[in-house]
C-alpha cells in the first residue's frame, strides 16, 4: 500500500518558496533592528556576555523605555542565542516581582510564537541544513512527544529556547498546544528567576524561599544532564 504523503510535503513549490522568503525576511528584519538600533545593539551585547549588572543599570537608566528594550531583547532571542535568564532577572531587578513576571511571561510567549512562525515558514530542510543533526533529532521528539514533551522542553531547558519553537513550527504542532505548553511549562523557571532577580539585594539564608530556589538549581542541572544524555541516544 502506498504510504500517505504528509500534507506539508504536497504544498505547491511556489507557496513553499513564498513562505521561506517570508521567514528569511523576518529573520533579516530582526537582525537589522539589532544592528540599526543602538540601544538594542548595546543591550544584546551585554546579554550575550552575561553582564547582568551592566544590563540592569542600562535598562533602569532608560525609564519607561526600558520595558520596550526588554521586549526587544526577548524578540532578538528568536535569532540570537544568549542566556534568557539574564533578561528575566534584569526585568525583575528593575521592576519588581509581579510587574516583571507579567512582562516576561508576555515577552517570552511572543518570542516563542515568533520562533514557531520562523519554523513554520523556513521549514524542516533549511533548518536541518543550518542547525544540523541535533535539530533533526529534536524534530522527531516533538513529533512523537505531544504536550508532555513540549512542557518538559520548557520546564527543563535542554535545548535553546528558540530551537523548540523552530521544531514545533517545522513539524506543524497545533498552535494552541504550543502556546499553552509554553506558558505553563516556562512559568516555574520564570518565577524562580524573577524571584531571585527581584530579591537580589535582600536574599537571606534565613528565608525558606531562598533555600527552595537554591535547591531547585542542582535539580534543574541534573535533569538537564539526563535529558541531554537521552537526546544524544536518539
């Protein structure tokens, strides 16, 4: 019996070409913004080098404009990989726990949707050629893992934030499933980093929440190591 051809492989060549062009144009637009906007370029450089102190001072100096710059930093993460925790902790330090938590949940969700759109438009072949075998394995996991895999991928950041979005878009994961698993799965790590960032100056060993946060870090590292080992065996 002839095997069924996946829907995405039967799309007209012209449609695929247009989608790839749109994806490349979106990627180019993000890179252009980083290069052409001095504030964003400077902030991305600080984030890439993990300069938490310098970044928080710079964001605070911008006043209300710091919110826009933080959102721009999160959007830049769709194509420039840097420690997302630096941006999350900076938002918490400058704006406090609850405002920062709302800001980073919204900002990282928008970034995740952007990575999903890039995966959807650029497609698997181009992404595989650019990102290599690791992305191919991730695609297989996303296709077979369902919601539990998406949740685990956000809760335990085994792969860079953007790669999971690329794979979900390239494999045509249901958009609603991708959205809610991103919010729910990324919330615990966001809340932890926001708490640490908001209380960076007042953390005390006598505070039970501090010990909970500290205990979570080696558990996260162990889960990261185990999941990475599992991924390499597939």
